[in-house]
C-alpha cells in the first residue's frame, strides 16, 4: 500500500512540475512518518523512499537507531534549545529554525562536533498568534544574524500555512513564501543563493505548493494513511 501511494504521489509530482514548466528533479518528497512505527518507514524504503520527516526528537532517535543510515531525516517539529545535541546527531536538515537563540545553540553544538548542518528558517506565513515560525517582516533581521553562525548553512524557508477548508486557499500563502524567499535571495542571505529551498505543501495541497515553487513537499497521510495516536 505504501509503495503504491508513493508511486502515485511521485507521478503527481512529476506531472504537476511538467505542467508548470518545472524540472521534476528539483522537487523532493519528504515522507512525514511521525507517530508511525519503524516498520512503516522500512516499507517506504523498500518502495524507494529515502527521505523522511519527523516532529519529535525522542521518537526520531529510536527510529534512527532502527533504520540506521538507510535513510535521511529532516526535523519538521518545534525544536527546544536544550535538544540541539540529539537533533544534530539525528537529522540531515532542521527545517524549523525560527529564533536566534535556537540557531546559536545549534551552531555551538555543531562546532563541538566539528561539522556543519543544513537548516531552513520557518516563517509564520499566516501571521497566526499561536504558531511557531518567525513573522515574515522579521525574517530579514534573523537571516542577517544567522550569517554570523558559520556552522549553519541556511538553505531556504519553510512554512505551515493556516488551516483552510479547500487546498486552493493555501495558494496565496505559498506564493507569499516564495516572494519572501526571492527577496531574501536577491540580498544573498542564503548559503547557496542559486538554489534556495522552499519547504511547503502537505498531503492535501502539495501540488498547489509545487505550482508556487516548492522544492520540498512534506507528505504524511497520503503516503502512510491516517496517523495513529501518539
Ligand atoms: C504532520 C506534518 C506534515 C504532514 O501532514 P499530512 O497532512 O499528513 O500530509 C507536514 N508538515 C508538518 C510540519 C507536519 O507536522
């Protein structure tokens, strides 16, 4: 079932990309495996999926132990500064850097480990009061500060837009995130300004996100089915 779902989603990614004049190879699928057991991840790996997204450090640590280096993991949850050590050990990318204190803690830990790490800056694109992410108007200030943290490689932006009733309603949020990324790219705030990552789009709206420029789509239930309770 998982392999079948993956195949269908890959096909949709491909046709959507081609329809809007994009190279399908520039879009990566992040299989969001939170709450699902390692056996499901193994099943997805057998279906050719090698990149996963996880929201919780402890859960991800256990999965990393079982899966080993057969797959890559992106952190897509809310990260506390006191969890940077395991986070740096487990993940190939942290998609949710949204404050300087957290970034500085990550950078310090990376210096101790003698390596660097790809990160994205999470934007609160809908300017919602309870939500993680930095407000769009504060993004430039944070990115400017991040330039000083030499072990962090800021690859782009990530957002979780407000909950909406129909997928099409996500489009203006995706578009705003892309325009913000373009503005920041023009000022050379990213590690590679020729290739800026945009992580946006989930099970219900990833094709719309691709039309608006997503390079990473985070898809959970459309691959794995309904999530079990934690
Ligand atoms: C759970 C989650 C997803 C996946 O959501 P689905 O609707 O299951 O595709 C994507 N992004 C983030 C940040 C998540 O927490």
